């Protein structure tokens, strides 16, 4: 039940990441057209940068769940299945702690920006917490994906990223 909800949540996060990639393309084309017309669109570079960050962070959980993150298994493939499970558990636990700390700090940064009404420094002024939300949300979703896979491995099941990677390869 929870796994299906997370599947859908991560899928929609992946869709959002794709939408932000399309937005980058639209912004770049709009700026090119504006330059042909001897004008310039204000803050397009800034917005494209925020779209890139949003796409990167919102795509983390989806790509992890899909098995698209790079894993180096040169050493672990030579281990027994029990040793592989222990190494995988330790790696997921370490990643969960690190990403958990990052998620906490991203949420706190976004909250502070909202609390102090921090504004952008570009030509167009807007509250900076708005683009920061995508970073915080993406990292929190990545943290959830890691937690679910850690629970799966501890319970003796295969992590989602391995199941999904095998389905893609077939």
C-alpha cells in the first residue's frame, strides 16, 4: 500500500523534473528570439538555473527508484549474498543519514528564507523560498526512497532500485 503511494509520488516527482527541463528549453528559446528582436528578457538565466536545480532535485527519488543511479559493484559482486546484503544495508544506512542531514538543512534553509522574507537579488524580485522548495522537496523524497529501500533490505526483500533496474534491462 505505502509502496504504491510512494511509487506514484516518485513518478510525479519525475514528471515535475521533466517539466522543469522543458521549461529550461522554453526559456532558452525565448531568450534567443528576444535577442533576434534586439531585446533581452530579464532574469531568464536566473530562472533557467532554478529550473535546472528543480529538475535535478525532483528527479533524484525517481531515478533512484528506477535504478538509474550509478552503482559500483566491482567488489560487492565478488561477495557472498549475505555479505552483499550487509554491505548494501550499511551503504543505504550511510546514505540515509547523509541525505537526512541534507534534507533537514534544506528544509531549514527554505524556512529561514520564508521567515526573513529573503528576496532574490536579480532584476525581478521574488521570495527566494519559492525556488528553494523544489530542492527541499526533492531531497526529502530522495530520503523517503532511501528509507523504503533500507527497510526492504533489512526485511530480507530486494530494494526497489534493483527490481526496477532488472525490469528495464529485460
